[in-house]
C-alpha cells in the first residue's frame, strides 16, 4: 500500500510539473479585441484532472486526463477565450515534459533505472518484456486488429483499431477482485517486481542496451557531434544537427526532454543546460524572442560561409571545348530545347566554378547528364560522380559510365590518402544535390577549387523541392541563391500521356492534392490497406508492367 501511494504521488507530481511546463512555455494565450486579434498571456489557467488507474482491459495503468477549460483571466481581470493553436502544435512536447518529470522523480525517489522503449517512451529496467506484454492487453488487441504490423500502420488505422477493440468498463472487475486477478497473472513468471527492479538498478547498463535505449543510428557519421557531451541538450542538439542547420525551440526542447528522461534528469536541468550552452557560445541564438528562439552552431555557420565562398568562385581551369559541345548536341537529336539550353549553360566557357542544373523527377536529367559527360570526356576532362548515398552513386555510374563515389566514402578516402588528390581539368558531377548536406558540399567545393591549373568544375544536379538533405539542411538552395542563375529542366518527359505529365508537374511543385485528383478523375488510384500490403502491390504491378 505504501509503495502504491508513493507511485501515485510521484505520478501526480509529474502531472503538475507538466502543466507548469505548459504555463512556463506560454503555450496558451487569451484572445482580446474584435475578432480576438490581440493576444496576451493569461494570469491563470483552470484545469480539471481526472485520475484513472487501469486500462479498459483491466491492466494496471496509472494515468490522468487533464481538461483545460477554454477560458482564463487576462490582465484586466476579465475572463476570456483561450487561443490554443500553439498548445496543439506542442502537445507531443508536453507529453515529453511529463515523462521527463516522471522519470526524474522515479529515479530520485525510488532509485530505479530506466531503459528506452522507442518514440520517446521509457520503461523501468528489471521488468522482463514478457511480463510487460502480459499486462498490456489493450496494446495486444490493437496490434491484432491492425494485422500485427503496428509500426507501419497509419494513425487513422490505429485509432479505428483502438475504438473497435474498446471494451466496456463494466466488463472489468474492480477492487480486490481485480487485484486478485493481477496476482494470479503474475504467478507464472515467478518474479517479485520490486526485487527485480532493485537488482537491475544495481546492475550496470550493458553497452548494447545503452545504444538500443537511445535508438542509435547504424550509419557511422563522418563529422563529429556538433556539441560534444552526453548531457540531454548536447545529445539532442547533435542528433538534430545531423539533418538540420537551424533548430527551433520546440524541436530542441522535445528531443532534449526525451534524452533527459532516460538519464533521470528533470526539466529544470534541461533548461539550465540550454542556457549554459548559449552562454558558452556552443549554441548561437538566431532569434532573440524566447518563444520563437532558434539556434545554430559556430561550426555550421563556418561551414555555410565556406560553402558560399567556394560556390561563388568565378574562374575554373576545367573548360569544355565549344566545338566538342556543339558536336555532342548535334549528335543528340532526342534532346528538347530545354535540355539543350541546360547543356549549354553548364558547359559554357564563361561558366563559374560551380554550376547548377535543377531537374525534377522525369524531366530527362539522366539523358542530359550523359551528353554533358560525353562532351567533358571528349574535351579532355576527367569526370567523376558523387552522390549522397551508394544507391544514388551506383545509378549515376550505370547511366553515365563514369567512376562514382558516395560522398562520405570519398571524403574519408581523400583525407586519409587512400585515393589521390583531384587532377587538373577535373569535372565533379554531383547527383541528388538537394540531399547533400552543408559540410559535405563545402568539402566538395573546396576540394575541387584546390585542383591544379585554376581548380576544377563542379556541376550540381538536383531539385530543391525534392527530399530534404540527408545531413544538414538544403545546401543546394543556398548555392542557387548565391549564384543567382541556374539551368532548369521543368518539362516532364517520363510520362507520355498529357494529363499524367501535368499531374507530375503539379506534384513536383508541391501541389500533391491537385495531382492526385487528376489520377482519381481518370480512375488511376487503387486503395490498399497497410504499408506492407501497399508495398507488395506496388512491386507486383511493377513486375507485371
């Protein structure tokens, strides 16, 4: 009874701390003026809390439903309607704040050790997986309802499954009868949960468990962490900076809270660490307002500056011979005028050291690249290909016949002397440039510029609107902004049916709904339930084509 009371008190305190987090982050505002156009922070908030202790399947599950009343006092003491837009966008972060507060109190007051359970969740170490499964009947029922592949199910599928398997509360025993059922269900496992938890707390975390807890990425990152350290904000920032050059407050706070929960560190410590990293200059704030704060690092800022300086290099030693380019174009009657203009742009004697050919899917980029490579080789230039992944590099090699590398491997080999430095008159063709990160592209530009005889030439092939960069924001977008002009392939050539071409163009511009409507009007959409089934159906249709 004392242990239960202590756990319930810890839970209640964590709920209170999460609600205080909501207030401190100013996630709700009072609406004033005509149409509610003016906003100010409320002077109070009214929240109704409803404590529940079991799931609908009768398993132990201490949780609290918090209902925020849609009215609060403003500075003039009048009560007005709340504006919850910011609260809705931060609702996942509030969940992270609750779990962080809960984890900190569990470790501090009970001395337990925690392990990650994926998606920002944690479990208490020492409780076997089979015991957790036995007392997770609702999760098991939902998983069966969605076909057993919970990871690939959509949110809508999970919601439908949850409603379909939702039993009546009256069907579940209560009080001593329910507790007797719990004891009976625990007997087969021959375990004392409290003893198991205490033993686990005194056992060092295994390396494999430590990495699994933090969802460690399998790929080895070429660059070191942006912020060195194992503290929550340092780990969170370094993880996010792998794919972004600028972090907003919501993303950084959420990731840091998830990291803090696994370490048993509280919300206040996370905020203190964030302030310390700013004071030390390891995080550079780009927006002064706390609510809309965002950060980068000195290393990223330096890499961006290097990238843009190298991109604006006006002179190159690797020059295409005009007569060779003209002959290559004459021998390629299949090229459209748009493709011919693109070839002329990137091979021009007046072209800068970096040129860009922006091309969306299906616009004839591969065919155009073949002509560029042929003209370069016949002009006496050495051509190598780079791409952000080995898959893209292999495709570039297959389509053009040139030697290709994944950029990370190429960087590593160059810096460790495994391959020779670039020769004079080298052209580096970078495919899928929209997915190349800032540091990688800065290295490419600097290396090509350092080639003998005035430096080589870099040609970027990609689409700013396609997938986000694998490592660190859209470097291609920044380069295009600096250069001021670039060649573009906009006409879709892969699809031969006019309406399909138009739909592809719309979707490439970001208007996916309009493109899908076109396919729906022509009865070309097949609805399939589940990611695995959709994948199998797509492969089958492709094989039949």
